[in-house]
C-alpha cells in the first residue's frame, strides 16, 4: 500500500511538473517551416556550410515568434492604422474582399521566404503594384517584422490600400540576395503574385544594407527575367561588392561581421587567422556570396558595373558619411556613374551618421508609395542632397542648409564637406584604411602624431574629381596614443568633430589607440555599432568642446 502511494505521488508530481512546464513554455504562433512545412520551431542557423547559391534558412526561419509577441505587434499595427489585422501562416487561408489588412508569414517560393501584406479589399483579379523589400544581412523575416519590429510596410499598405508589399529573406542567412538561385526566386515570386492580385510590371524594390544592395540588383534584373521594376529605393547599399571585400575591418569594423557570418568561423575577423581572414584576394567571402572572388570581377556584376540597366527607373540612394560597414568613396563613385550615364536619381549623404535609416530617404519612400497607391507616379527628388545628424544620440537629422543657418556658418550647403575616416583602435603591423572625401578642389591636411612625435599617418593634398582620397596601408608606428589633426582650406577643424556624443554633449577627441595585438571588433566602435570613427568639417560641437 505504501509502495503504491509513493508511486502515485511520484507520478502525480511528474504530471503536475510537466503541466507547469507546458504552461510556462512559450506558445509559438508564426511559421518557421521547421522541421517541416508549417512548423514553428526555430530553425538552426548552421545546418549547412554556405556556398554560392546555397545558404542556411533559405526556406525556414531561425526566429520563432510566440502568440503573445505576434499579438503585441498586430495590436500595434491596429492602433496605428485603425484597421483590423488578420495573420496567417498559410497562403490558402487568405480572404478576398476582406476589410482587414492581411499578413501571410513566410511564404516559401523557390528558395526564399516572403512575408506578404495584402491591403483591405484585396482580390486575385486586381492588378496592383508590388513593393518588394529585402532584409538586412543575416536578418530573417520573423526577426525583422516581429523582433525589432519594423512595421513601416504594413502601415503604408494599410494607409494607401493600393499596393501589395512583401518582405524577403533575400535567399537565406548568409546570402546577399544576388546569387542566381535568389534572382530566380524573385522572378518566380513576382510571377506568382502577378496571378494573385499584383502587377509584375509595376514593381518597386526597397531596402537597407543587404536589402539596399539587393533592391538595386533586383531592379537591374541581371537574368532579364519577366518583370519590371519602376522605382528603387536603396538605403546604405553595397554598390561595389568586390571593393568592399578588401576594406580594413579595423577602420570599418562592421565588415568583420560579414566574414564571420558567411564563413561560420568566429575568428574570421583576425588578420592572423589560419583559415579565412579579412582582405584576402581572391576573396573567399565574395566567392560564397556572388560566385566571384576576384574584386574586379565582383565589381563588374555589382550595381556599379551594371548601372546601365537602371535606366528609366526612379532611383533614390542614401548613405551615412561614417558608416561602420562601407566607405563613402564607392557610394559617391556609384552616384557619379549614374550621372555619367545620364540616369536621373537622388543621392543623399548624411554627415555624423552611420549604417542606419535616414529621415529624408524614408520620407521619399513614403511619399512615392502613397502616391503609387492612388495611381500616381510621383517623381522623387533628383540631384545630390546633404544632411547632418546634429546630435547622434538623439538622432536629430537636418538638411545641411538648415544646420548652417542654425549655426551661422557661411558655407555652401550644396557642396560636400570634408569627411575623414580612420580607425579608433589599431594593431601594430596590421592593415588599416584612411579615407578623405570632400568637394573637388578642397585642400586637406590630415595627420596623426603621438606625444613622442611618432607619426601614424600624414597627408597633404588637393581633392580631385573623384571627391575622395582612399589609402590602404599598415600600421608602421609603435604602440601608443595618436592625436589626429585636420585642416581644410587653411582652417583648423575642431578635433572633437567626431560622430560621437558623450554625457557632456561633446564628441570624443579624434584619436587612434595603437596596441601590439589586433583589437577585437567590439572595441573598434567609439560610439555605437552603426558608426565608424573619424572627423567631419562641420559637426556643430559647442564652443566648450575643444
């Protein structure tokens, strides 16, 4: 009797413990398609070794989303739009003529996932424009939509009602969205949506970072698939894939994350790594991403090499002048290439800003899409426009003209101010880059000198029609602290005009700390992981910030 009671008690405790665990366990609501179609378990991020066209999470998602989280996001959208929202994990569940904004998670189409936003009143017989947005590098649909969350697309679909939108995972975790398999997936998706209320000949591509690069390449349509992009909006896009494979991860620290993401090697950022390492030529990372490891060949199949195929499209591109991933000089070269080809476009450059969304770019996207939803082809602005983040901590972005008026600066806001890029930390003997951009004809002196007179870097010259001076060199100076000095057209620049802000409201002093060993990537950011380090001619430091 005692034995039976003890066994019963143990069994009851096991059952109750199991029920409590089940109640505490999160209930997943959003399909990840793992381990099978419709599954909701988070998929592994490293099930395969990435190679050209073959990437992890092409048709599954590494982030599972709970019912509670999904409901929070849907309620936020409902509150902002005033519309009911219906969410599905299966395309077959969508309803025609519904008054709701309908969201279909992670629809797999030939090697990529697409989260689709259908406007109220959607029907298969409609012929609506399609807005396709690729995700940033390594970002899944679930992470983008439910993680941060980014809800600008559903808001615009709800507000305009006249187009269908989709987020794309760009072909997988390591993919750049520009391999042949992903191109064909995009074509297949647009063909399929053309039969489900969309118009594949009126497509808008948009995105940031990887999504910006893929937006340009999907508009270029290298395989000449049967669709047409009428407008492309690219925020902080890679424009020269090969060139970027050679930049120093010490000056542009976020590029280290690309190496580790693609290779799966946590030490891929180290220059002394026995396996893959930054700056290799041919570049194994580029070989994996776009099938070309030689930088010149990779550039040839990048936006800059195929820019001619953007003719006839609306184009708005944007870049932060202190982007922690990309130098500014290739972006400006891409702008000049479009100008040489007589392709109208808008180019936006924001000083004291990094790898992030920029206000004026978002406004241009919003205005264009709201007009498109009403059947109008509203031309975006064209030309080059300069902005500045007057307070990066508060993200206060202003046009350069407005900033000059506030500060009483007597300068031409239509000309690019001088921007210098250099590392915050560096290692003896290791590669680093220095980039100086500005207006052709600017006389620039830039130097970094230690207290004992040791010279880390020195340049004096006049900027030419390329707008930028870019150097790849190695640290040939002993460990120590090196102070930077910048002079533009004879005027000494405040050494605190760096893209940082401390608690006192001042930027960090322009300095490079040189050590014996290579600093870890996280130590290379003076402010946040969007921004690389450097100086600019005008950052509006208060008078006491010297």
